């Protein structure tokens, strides 16, 4: 059973449906008790980092997520949910994150060539750094996944699972032990996305 | 690098795909859910659903269909048609849409764009524009291309992006249905006017039309079409293979033996 944390950010319909499609039981909840007993957690998120971080704190679910992660259960952050795993973000000011993975969230503009459009919207290829990571068990290097973002994580290479080339290399997937994250949307990435969710469900 | 996107568009009335289809192997060729699943399976990069229903009953059926599609198809889904209020955004987003396309509703009330962008983010707001040449100007038409708004298309698009629209769908009325290629001149002007992704619509008649589009205008991000896909004139896997061979970056899904992985 995967527990999807619902803290009022974004649309969780597709995420839940995609897990159903691969026959993985999932529940969407904001209930603390349920999350305290979850054995696998997905932290979703869209929109601006500051708003998402604030909402997560207001619900008090930030502390539980950190506690559960430090107890060693698998945690997967998606999009802004992935960004929240880092120490801080520079989106509209400086906002603290959960600090589960060392690094910062910075504008992709600082990394990519200036003529490219921002946000990056569309399908781009994964360049795997850690091909053997269990999250990539069913996925081949070079698979296409769907991105929508203007910021990305700047983190030491040891935490980078995969990058993507958008006129400069951007962080696409990260992990530090049991804490993992995807900048792209696995629930919108066709078969490749389902392959990642399936691998996560089997951890 | 990021790929160019191929986007089939489905017009839905009273729960059925309006333009006829000639697909073999589909139990119900007019079922939007089945057609969407087929396109997704064939490698469509995104789907657009236009609700062309007039009645409220039809609208309810549409939302049901959307919900069913979104629970089976895991690529980005854009919904348009009759979106006039924030409540309309809310209704389709709750049923699994990822982006909402506004057209006449935004012309009536441009603030709809900024309200929606603020609430759901710019990535969620697609401004769809029907434009046509009038007196040497690209003019915006509303109500499905029937009414001349006297607005300059480039000005309107710039304004829309300023208000928070995250993508533009440009449908050229001049080339729509002619099947002799996209409106390169109009698209070039739009690409020069804004920095957000531009989706070309209207005029695709052959695979070469897509090649010409992407090669002539590197600023265009996606090509959208309806009938050439629905009538089976062009199959999406063939189109993507063709463009890939012509050196245009395409997402080609490779299947492992277990049928998984991208």
C-alpha cells in the first residue's frame, strides 16, 4: 500500500489512477495517523515551492514525513514534492525545505542556454547516472519522461540518479538511501512513468 | 533534448467523438475513451479534448468521459470548450485534466487567464486562439471562428501570456481544413511575439507538413491535428518514425519484452 500525502497541492487523481493501473494499492490522505503507519509514502506537489512548503507545514505533515523518512521507509517526492526534499529553494525568495537531501533548488535559467523557453514543458530523455538503482529496475537509459518545471535541484553528484539535457544538464531524479525524487511526472510519462512507479511500489 | 510533440485533438459532443473514425480493432470508434487509449498506446505525446456540447446533460457526460479517460491514459491531457469561469477549470481539473484551454471565455473576460494562472499555475492555462487574415492583419475570431473580434492576434497573444497563459495553441482559420500545410507565416509571427511554447494547429494534410513545420520554425513546440488522425490518413507511429528519420527529435517508446518501460 502506497500512501499519497494530500496537503492541498495539486491534482492527485492521475497519480492514484496510474498506481491503480499497475495494480498497486494506494490511498490519498491528509490523516496523520494513517501517514504515521504508512509503509511507503509519495509526496506530490505542483505550483510554487514557497506555497507548497507553507501548506505542508500548516498541516504538520512535514514533521511526519521527515520522521517516517528517518525511520527508513521509502519516500518518493514528485515535481515540487521532490524539490521539497532539499534544504532550501530560491523560487521567489529563499524558502526552507525538509532537508532530507543536501542541496538547493535553483532556477534552470542558471544552467541552460538563454534562448530556450522556460518552463521546460514536454518530453525529455533521462540520462541515468546510477543505472543500477532499484527505481530504474524496469526502465532503460534514455527513456522519455514528461517535465514541467522552471527550477531544479542542485545537489552533489552522489545524490543524482538521472539528469536530462535541456541545453544544459538538469537534475531529473535523485536519491539518498530511502528518500527518492523525480522532477518529472511519472504519472504523466506513459509506460516509462508507470515503470518507475512499479519499481517504487516493489521496494 | 526536449522532443517536438504530436497532439491529436478529439471533439466530443454528447459523449461521442464527432468526426468519424476508421480505426480497425476498436470496439467503438466513436468512444473518446477508447480512441484516447489507442492514441496514447500509439505514442501520442499529449491529448486534447474539446467539449462541443451545448447542453448541461452533455456536459455531465463529458466530465464522466474525462474521468474515465484520465484513469486509463497516462500522458498529459488538455481540456477545452466552453471554459468561461474558474469553476469550469475546477470541474475538469478534478476529473483528471492537466491543462485547460481557454478561447472565447478568455476573450469575454481576460481576467479568467490571470485568475486561473494564479490558482493553478501558468503550466495549467493554455490560450487557444483562432486567427484569420483580415485587411493585412492577423485577426482573432471567437465563437468557433464565427465572429470577428477586431482584436489583433499578436497583441491578444502577448496580452494573454502577460496575464499568465503558459502555452499558446494557434489555429489558423485560413489553413484549417485545407490540408495543404500549417500556416507558417502566422506561426512565425506568434513565435517571435512570445516566449512560451507554441502549438500549431490547422492545415496538416501529410507527414511532410509536420516536417516542414518543425524544420522551418524551430520555435514551434508541437503540432496538433484531428481529422488526419481520426480518418486513419496518418498513423501516429508512422508520423513519429518519419519525423525521427528526418532528424526531428521525437519520443519513440521502446518496449521491453515484458511490455514495460519507455
